[in-house]
C-alpha cells in the first residue's frame, strides 16, 4: 500500500520483511557493537535495565536516525500498532496530525471536533515540549522522532497531556493542556452551500481505510442533486494513502491523465494515472487548501491545478514531497523508509518549493472563526 501522510509520513507499499543478510556483510565490522553490548552486560550497575529487546530496538532506531530523515523510522510494536490504528480512523489521544518543519516537530493539522482543536492548537504550531505527569514524561522535542512523539502525546481517554507550543510570528511560547478522548476520524463530509444550497462542499479530511465508502456515498448524492459546482475542501488534510490521491483525482479527470510521478534514488520514474471513468468530470471545481494540507492532499490539489481542472483558494500548503515504504517486521514491529519523491504532472516537487501556492491567496481571520473568507471566495469562483 502507499500512504501519504497520516501522522506526517508519506508511505509506500506495505510489505512483509524477511530475514536479511547484507550482501556486503564482509565489509561491515560489527565488532564495536558487540564490544559495547558485552561491556554493558558485564559492568552496567542496574542489571534490571539491561532489557535485550529494548536495547536491540534502540540500536535499530539509532541506525535510522543517523540518516537525518525524520520520516525514515523504526517502529517497535506499540508504535507500529498506533500508526495503523490512526490510518484506520480510530484511536485515543488529542487529535493532532504531526510532521516536521525545519527539523522541528510541528502540527500539520488539528482534527475537527477533537481536544486539540478545542484547545486552539493550529496548523503550523511548533511543539517544543511534551509533558504528562502520570506517565512521568517531561521531554523536549529537539531530537524526537515522529513515532516517539505520537506515543507520548497519545494515551487513555480522560488523561491529560500538556504541550509547549510556539506559533509562527509569536515571540513567546505557551502551554496547552488537553484531556485525551476517543478520536474517531470521519474522512468525508458533504454539505451544501450558496443561496440555493446547490453547490456541494466536499470536505476530505484524510486518506485512510474508511475513505472510499464515505467518498462513494458523497459523490452519489452530488450527482443525484445535480450540483451547480463542487468545492473540494482539503484544508488541514495531512494525507494518508497515496493511492487515494490518484483515486480521488480520477473522479474529476479523464481516464489516462497522469496524477503523480514517483522518482527513486536511481532516477527511475513510475507514473500513476487515472484508470477509470470519474463521475464529476464537468462540474465547476474549486479546491480549498492551507498550510495544514500535506502530502496526498497536496498531490490531489496540485494535479487538479496542473490540468487546469480547478483553481486553488486559500494559503500555501505544507510542503511534503517524499514517499515512504511501510514494511512489516517480525513481532509486530515496522519500518518506514523514504524510497522516492513524488512529482506533480508539470514536474513540481513540493519539498523544493515548500508547498503549493494557491491561485487565489485568502487568509481567514483567526479572531473571527465564524467567518470563512476562503469558502466565500471559492463559492464566488465556482459560480462564475
């Protein structure tokens, strides 16, 4: 499978991982590793802390961390399970999608109707510290990995976690305390806007395991109501399955159009194209984006822009253009490894541009949450 975001990863096909012996094993000297291993077991004071499984996992984590890529990570069983639960759409936590900006842990987007949104957490906020007294956690995030951050921020319903955040443009940090809750993520929401309520507002919040059924139901209703136009809302959509971007782009594009190109380290390029007949090919279309639109949602918005199928309204997107392959290891562990970058049909790589700029830049006023200037502009355009 291909995933494009979730908690900030853009993941590729999930495969099982077989026992592997490196072809260059004769050039790899593991003597120092075993020397340290033996010395620890021989001399370390607190013998109960010499947990061989955790030590092995820690060594593997160090190996992936040495690459300097925050999206290439080893996931012990608990973290791997948490990642899969999030993509399936249900977990206990505060409802924050996580990623990295300038190598600092950041909020890609708070999920709608969650403790994080209620507490005022915003897309783009930097998370500098995580504190949970019951867990005994008080940790700066300077060297943290995504799986570690997810594990620390999540927890049983009703327990509390405090995040120290820094908002772009602010000079001072602030602490935000939240009580965790059960987070059930609905992928697709359909409503009707405009004076006569004939414009479909199709909000896609993620690309996950439940998305396809919800999407089909929404498209069926749009067709039955003979919508005057469609506004596709990808704001605060952190991504998910990459196949979803191809699938939902195909709803608006003719068969055969290239949605995304995947380029690996050997410069081999693989293209993903529309291979079915979409059901929303003629309706006027506008796409809403903001800095919480990342990964697969950037692909979807970008391809519709490149083919001039839609105009983009809102703010510049997050800017995540790499693909990770998800491997299932033994005993429930997993490995996410960056294997490629994705390019839009016109060749843009959003990592280089740090996102996709909208055709019409519109910023909502955070002091007036009841007003949605971005939606108003999208409605104006779709009815032209």
